[in-house]
C-alpha cells in the first residue's frame, strides 16, 4: 500500500511504470466521461481541478478486491500493462512519488479508481502557490488481470 500527496498538475496525474521505456502520459487525457486512461505504461487519472495536491492511496491486491464502499463521487476501472515491476505516482512535469508500488511480475493488471472531492478541486484548484491540498481523495486498487 502507498499513501502519498500527489500534485494534480493540469488536472492530471499518473501511476507510471518505472525503469522502462513506457510512458503513461502517452495514453493521453482520459475522456470526459472517464476518470482514467489505462494501457501500456500505466494509468493517467483526470482530477476534478487543476494544480492542487490530492490524497492518493494505492493498494495492490492478489485477486480482485471487494467492491469499493463508502462516499465516492465516481468509480472507474480499466486494464494496464507494464514490462516492469515498479510503478510510481507522478504529475505531468513537476513531481514523481517517493514510494514505489512493487508488482509481483510484469504483465497485465486491472486498475479501479474511486474519487471524492471533485467539486472542491474544481472550485479551488489552480489558485496558484501555495497550491491547495486535501481537496480530493483517491483510492486506486490494482490486481493481476
């Protein structure tokens, strides 16, 4: 499990494959009706607002976890693929997380994300330094596909 404050720069952040040539941000911005774009290299997440610090928890499960319960604005799920075994949270240009998510093996994984606080991020994000924090909360779950 990894808990980090992530800089949601330009309303985006990623769970990026490390030590490979794969770049999650090459997947592009998630569609307006999706929370994420996933594929080779990781996952790109669409925040509710620009330039703020979001609280993100990443959980690695051996099997599909139970349905996410609680107060969440949206939930989305997709499949990613990586040739590496290390993922890190990252923003498009300014930040890479300190804590790796260590996968048991390269390959395909399912990813499910849930988010709360999107309206707060939309209303207060992008207000400039010092950037707001704690507006948005994410839960990201991974398991082998």
